[in-house]
């Protein structure tokens, strides 16, 4: 029988699954979800993209990719960024030394959707807002998990959108887009999403 996972406890674990050398910073990240007194401005100045990079890593642990996917035999697990990179070295630091599915997790920057077909997860930068429809169409059925801060991203066909809720960075999910791409999201992941949407349009 599957063990019930408390939503708040799962959130704590979700953001704290890191190596010991990042324990101090991740305790800070976890505190963003537990201490309403910490404002978004404080969070943003401290490590907004450390939080988001940690989310990207953990998304990879709670999404299942088909064994038939084109990148299934890749030796690495690429988490990619397209467009203007807001992470700097933070993403590389967070991912350093980590593995998912027994594969080393690597950060990768790409300039066009065709270059992202080997990525497991693709963060689409705000700079790509005007090209979102073309970007998502270029990844159609490729099995790439798309994540972004772009407004209405999940309603426009993206899979996971970062949102601000009660001064905390959370996320919402477009389940239809993920399923159409052959991805299976863990029920535990869906439990902590602020919304689970079902839209199939791309980028409009």
C-alpha cells in the first residue's frame, strides 16, 4: 500500500534533497516555505534562482520519462536553459555531483528548440516570451519537460510554471501538456502544485 505523504512535509523534502555541502543554503530555501515573515523581496535578493534551480533538479526526480524516448540511452541527464540565462553559475553549482536515474545531472545552455531535443528538462527564459509558441511547437512530442516563469505559461501549453503565492515561489502544472509529451508526473508532485491545469494550446 502506498504511504500517504503529508503535503507540507513533502515540500520540505522536495526542496532539501541535496548533498551535505549545500545543507546550510538549502535550510534557508526550505525556510521560505515555512516562515511567512520572509518577504518575496528578501527571498529574491537572497537566492531566488537557487530556489528555482533546486526545483528544476527535484522535478527530475518526480517525473517519469518513457523508455522509448530518444534520449533514454543518454549517459547524462541534461537540464537546459534556453534564452537569456538568469541562473548564472547557480544552476551548475546546484547540479554539480548530482545524479538522477543513475545518470550525472548536467546544466546545458541552448539557443534554439532543436538543440533542446536531448534535454530532459528545459527552462524557458522570460526572454523567449514572444517566441513561446514556436519554442513549444519545436518540442512537441519530444518528451522534454518545459518549465518557465513566463506569464500564463501553463495556460499556453507549458508544463510547469513558477508562480508567486503568499510571498513564496511555488509552481503550477499543465497535466495535459505533460501527458501529451509522454511524461508521467508523480502524484506527490501534483499534490504540492498550486494548480493542476489542462490546456493543450501552444503559446497563444
